[in-house]
C-alpha cells in the first residue's frame, strides 16, 4: 500500500466526542494534537454510525460464479435491483477488538469491503449527485459463517455478535481519490489471502446509492458496505484477520473462541 497522510475522524474509548486527527494509511499511525502514535497503542470504539447495510452479489466475479444458480427456481433470472441485508448493532466491533467465534463453528469468511458513510438523508439521489450525500469512507469486515443458498435471509450466518468490525477511522470524502478503483486486500496472520478492487463492482458506488435511494431513504450516519468479493478467505480460532483498503489503512481483529471470551481469557 502506498502511504498517504490524510485527515480522519477517530472514535476512542473514554472520549465523548469524535476526534479529528491525521493518519498515515500504510503505517496505521495517527497524529493527534501534533503527537504521533501507533494505532495499536490506542483503545478504539466503533465510529459513529446509524444502520449498517450490506450490498450482496455486488462483485462481477461473484455474480459470474453464481450465474447458473440465478436461472433456477424460485427466481429464474439474476437480480435486477440491489440485494441488501443488515448488520445490526450487536455485530459492530471496533478495531483490534476480538471477534467471537461461536461454539460449533470451525471457521468464518473474512468479508473485506469498503464502507460508505452517509452525510445526510438521501432519497432518490441522481447518480451525478451521489458525492454530495457521502460523508466519508471506512473499512468493514463483514464476517460470515460459510453457507450455501441464496434465497433465505442469512441472519444466522451474518448477524452473530461481533461479526462486523468497522474502522479504525473515517476518512472524509474529499480526502479520498475516486473510490471506484481502490485495492482491497485480506490477510490472515500476515499472509495475503485475497486481493480485489472496487473497479470490479457490479454497481459502482454512485450507481449503487442511486439505485438504493430510488426505493428507500438512506439516513445521515448510515453505513453502506458496497460488497464482498468472490472467494473470501477463511479464518479459524486464533487467527488475526486484517482487511486493508488502499488509501484507508488496515482494520485488524483476532478471531477468538466465544467461550474463551466469556470466561475472560485474554486473546
């Protein structure tokens, strides 16, 4: 990743308000009030967000893989409108906080994706005006239990406690280059396991927000995860999951057995 120094909004434990800072994206270093600190030395909270929506089936490679399934009952054709799901509040988790691995689950998918934060309420936004309703960007790990089947809401697989790490920070829209060609990488224990780019989105960010707001309002503070690429890497108990997005930095979370966390065993 090419290092960039950009402004960012931080949510830290013990601070009642969001902190304005500058971050070095490749090093995950933060400068607060002129003092440089490593992100690993800070205690993080989830950035201030409203509802978290995920866009399913929004990478071309994934749609190509699933094309035969689309033409079988009950739908018999690929989806025309955006396919959305929700990651509820119980799933939200801050940078460097451990993700609980439920009992009986051997591994999870690392859902590396870009999060787009809404600046204001957005209804029927024309594609050419979408930038006006975006506040900034962050990193999301849409953790999911591997499963098959397209036709039932995957709540049991996507909505477990801690299954949506977000952060570490929000980079304002104007500090980012075009979001439509950002490299997305996923690492397990420091080993690169997945690499893709937002250039491969089925609907780019402007088209996605325009199409969603045609039938529903996205509220100020809502976070839209724009899609998870095909072949998400797998992680097991004890693994360190890292999601890296060009220009944004890295989001890191260890995967820890739920029973160990409940017992207070350090990760």
